[in-house]
């Protein structure tokens, strides 16, 4: 074969990681007249449909090799998936997709695409095609081997290897009103078949809970008391949380384990999200424990195999609504998932009003009355800027909020109750903070932040 593949991207690439999605080919026919490499790209929809998304001609360098990076093309077919109202595992069909590339020779007089064996079609003939998702590029690549020997596989939940959720966080702090979502990838090899919630609660506050409501087909429940300090320490409590979490001398901690087996997949989807915040699992994993739960962990499992590298922690941390209510923000993070934080220490609404006017001639006859005005408003522009202040932050939360101010997509979650039915929805906002000092506990010991944001949709006011 005249065409030789020198290098290609790793599977599960990030479409905004332009340094890592480069193909390199060579050909021994590069001296032919009018020679170019001919690239053909295919996008595979979530239902398996093939869509030709473009053909591209690229000249080789003087040695007969070429580099081609399709990331700017692929990213046009991916966006994001976020829905506050989902109730179970949901496929992220907009945040991820399968792509394949073919390389042909193109030369002659006149030049023509050659398909007589002088080609490379490795990704088209194999299944599954390359999998890319809406992650982004960082100063140090996520798959830099000296730091991460697993490469992109580190972010994949698979029966073959443990993975991580698509977030930089290992824990969240929330109360009964908080929504939370975890995103993950899978590779068809030992997909998660159930979600395990291990809830730790005060044994003496309410005793053992009543049987929870059904969380899914095959719901399983067990109660295991933890009576010794060693057992508590052995649960990997993250002491960075300012929750003043479990006092070491306190031995009255019990746990209950609930499995959610209401899990299903399509053949082509490989990125998924689960709703897992206290508000979403109040009637299931936290049933009967609303006043006594302390924290819970989340694991993805295939049978009895835990697929995530480490449990994800959600700590109980009651928020305050004395300062204008609780504002929970959700944002697209660098991993392609969504993180969140609830601001509850300050709320300031500043309205900027700009009015355009025009003048008219007042009538001089008897038709004039006191309702006439010689100057009228032609247009009114209303810009509401919200200022929010956080509570005291852990260093991990400070890192997350740095990602918040950099994120291109932010939502504020709202709850609307009508006739006994509560609907949860998201409203798009834009962060207007344009200068950010990373808060460090090393310097300030206790840190909090303020951010400014405005609604992404204009408020339209009547005209005169």
C-alpha cells in the first residue's frame, strides 16, 4: 500500500483538544503530478446512521508526509447535554459521537481520487469507530503518560479497567434542595448495570430507616452499623471538607446500601449522566433518612465489580436562604461533564437601564390633552446583573469555581410548584466576571468568592 499510517489519535478523544487529535500519513507516491492526500470524514449518529461530513484535500510536506487535525470539523457536530428534570440514567447524544476517517491518494493529470488499494480505511472497517466527546484542552494533556499511564482510558467506566467520572471533583456538598449530576463514559466492555448508593447516617438520630421506595427493578437494601472509630476512618472520609465531618469519637454511624438497577443503553451511545443529588434521591436512596443522613457515596457497578476508580462523595451541608435565597449554578466543565455549586451568602440584583427616545410635535389645536408627551421612549434596554457570594470554600471548591468563571455554558436551576407538582428547569446565564483571582487557603486560610452574571436571554420591555 502506498499510504502508511504513522500516528492517529487515541480513542475517547476530546474534540477541543487540538494538540491530541492529529493524524499523520505518508505516501511513496508523493512525487506524482498534482499529488494530494484525500480525506473523507464520517459522523455516526446515535442510532448508527452514517453521515458524510466532508472531503478534504491536503498537500504533503517535502518528505511526503501530512498531518491532519479534524477537531475543528468534529466539534461542529457536538454540543452538550444538560437537563435538570431527568430522573434516571440518560444518554448524552449531543455531547459525544463516533467519527471515522479514510485517507486516499489524489493525483494525476487531471488529478483523481484513487481507490485501487492505495488508501487507508482502518476506522471505517472497524467497530466501533473513534469515539470523541465535548472535552477540552488543558495546559498539560489529560492523557500525558508520565502523569496518567492509562491515557484516555482513565475516563472510561469499563469492566476491563477502572475509570473516573467526568469531573475534576471527588466530592460535593449539598442539602435537600441541591441537584447534582455525574457524567461518565463506557466502552461496551462491562458497562455499568447498576448504581450503588451507600448512605451513612446517625444511628441514634432516627434509628434504622424504614424500607425505601423502589429505586428500580431489582432494588436491594442492606443495613450495616459502623461502631468503631477505625471503621469510620476506613470509609475514606475527605477531611478537606469544612463540614467538620464525623467527630472521631462518635461511633453512632450506620450505613445503608441501595442499588439502582434501572439502567439501559443504546448500542452507539458511550457518554451518560445520572442524577444523584440529595433532591433527586430524596425518595429513594435517602428515603426515611431526611433528618439523619450525613453523607453518601456513589459507585457504578457491573455485577459485583466496581467500575469507578474511587467513590464519589456527597456531604450534607445545609445552606442558608437569609441573603436572598440559594442560587445553584451548573456549568460545563473541561471534562465534558457538568459541575455545580450553590451560592447562599449574598444576592445583589443591579439593573442597568438604557432608554432611546424621540421627539414629536405636540398638537396645537383643541385635540391636545394632558396625556400627550413631546418625547417618547423608542426602545428600552434592561440588563440585570446578579452578584453572588459563596460560603467559605474548600480548596477543591475554589478550583471548581475557577472552572465556572471560564465555562462557556452556565445554568441556574429553578423549581416551580403549581397545584402540588414541582417542575425543575434550568435558565441560561452568562458569567460577566472578567477578572479572577484564584482563592488560596495557603494565603488566606479562609476563602470565599464573588461572581457576577446576567441572564443569557434579553428582557423585552414595551415601547411607547
